[in-house]
């Protein structure tokens, strides 16, 4: 049988989602827990790869097993086994062909910028001391919809076959003393969201003009885009699948 796991995690202590040869990952910790509880070696496949320090409010992964178990009971036991910064929300059966990564219709990310120094959110949001021109950042976010090739925002030397992403949402809005950026697409390139936000911040600071974004995207050159904002303020918030994926 194939099962999906719905989970969330605080990524501060991990070197990203995917297994690393010499560093702890979220995937490794969950695989160890499942392997102990099911008494067999279990490998899981995630819906995507979050980088070091990035968080997930909603992530999915799938695994295969012939072991018979109660899904609610295994969810409870796995939560008891895992550290406090990883939480399992549900485990459920899916079709044998269902794939956590390839069947995902969209992924949504949130980036949090703190506009005021706050002792309670410095490790959850990126504090920008200078004033930002929010109107210009909103204008820039609309330009993104004119393009599908986002190579300029991708980490170099990545092993992808295409740099095309279909954007569904990209907008800025205020949330108390924070400025939030929400972006949704069918797929994302490595470092893409953090590079987009960094470029937008430079536009908001007046270091780049709004129309410069056209030149940056058409260059397909990472060095033309802005800096990568810190990972600790980035959250994977939603992964969507077809309704018929569950059994």
C-alpha cells in the first residue's frame, strides 16, 4: 500500500528537507521514526525540497509498506517518537500510483518581513530597518506574471531540465507590523522565492527600479538578480493535490 503523510516542521535545526550525507534533515528523522515503528526500512518521498532553515506549515510525503496498521494510531505514535519541531498531522491511504512530488498541482510559500524590531519574532521574520516602498514592490510582483522562465532566480549549477514555472499568485500585504509576500506556482526552482524577495526588497529600497525586473528576468543570469533573503523567514504553507488522490 502507498500512504501519504501530511506534516509540518520548524526547519531551524535542519539542513533542509532532503537527506544529506553529513547533516541532519527532516526526511531522515521521519524515515528513522517510521522504520522503528513499522519494523522495516522505510523511505519517503517529499512534495518538494525546502532549503536549510526553511519551515513548512504544510508538507506531504509518501511511502510504501506491506505492514498493516491503524492510521490514527501510527500518527499518534510517530508524533510521540519525533522531536518537538516536527509534527505529523495525518497519515492516509492513496492510490498506488499517487506521487507526493509529481502529483502536486501547486505549492504556496510565505515570506515574512518585520518592519519593526520585535524581540519575539526575530527568528521567524526578516527585519528590514529601512523604509520600503510597498507600492513599487506590488508593481514589481505583477511583472512576474508576464514570464514563465525564472532562471535568473535559480541557484546556479542546479540539475533541473527546465526553468519554467507557472505562477498563480504573487502579492504583498500587511500583517500587523510585518510585510508578507505570498507566492504560488506549479513548481519552484531552488532558492527562487528568496531571490525574488531579495530583488523586490532592493526595488523597495530604491536600489533597483521596477522596470529593471524585465531586464533581470530576460538576462537569465542569477548575478543580475537581487540577494537571497535569509531562510528563517520562509514558509511552505500549502501543497495542493487532485481531489481523487485519496482512496
